[in-house]
C-alpha cells in the first residue's frame, strides 16, 4: 500500500493532502466576496424609544409626512421631490443636528418610505424617527 523502503517493508505516508483544503478555502472566499457588498447596503436609522406618554420638547423637529396618495409634506407644506431636497438642504445648513420625524400612512409601500428615508439621509440628516400610533386598548 505505502512506499517501499530499501529493506522491503512498507511505511506509512504522513503527508497532508492540501488539494481539498484549498478547494474549500476558495469556495469560502468566493462566498464572502459575493455577500460582503450586500451587508454594507442599507440605511442607518436612529428610531426613538416608545414611551407611554409623549415627551415635552424644547425644539420643534422637522415633520415629513407621506400620505397614501404619495404626496410629501414638510411641516404641513406639500412639496415635490426636487423642492423637498432643496428645503431639507436649507434646513440642514441652519441646524445639522435637528431631528426629523417621518410620518407615513400604513397603506404606503415600504419601498416608497425607504426612498424617502434615503433622500433624507443623502442631504445629511442622521436623526430620523418614525412616528407611530399607540395601539388602542380594547
């Protein structure tokens, strides 16, 4: 079975076959190369904590509303997408640390809400909160 010695006795081969190891490592490398770019995509959203009572605030945040018809309003003023970006850019220059609260109708598709959040992030705002309604006690 093994290699023969000079005296006719067989000896054991103690070498590691590295070909399967290399194959497995290449497959893992390819998997990580494909999945790594997918893990960096997404939006960082700083959501507020839910409390039983509303908190009093000293400053007034920007409230962006997206209704079921797709109309976007900033502080109750309806704006088209280009005007929305200009308005947010103006407000970002005034106060970059200001919070933005996003109100979206429950019938609005998730993709539209994600696009709006991406637009807000592209201007430079980091504090984005989602406004929700407390469940009614039955």
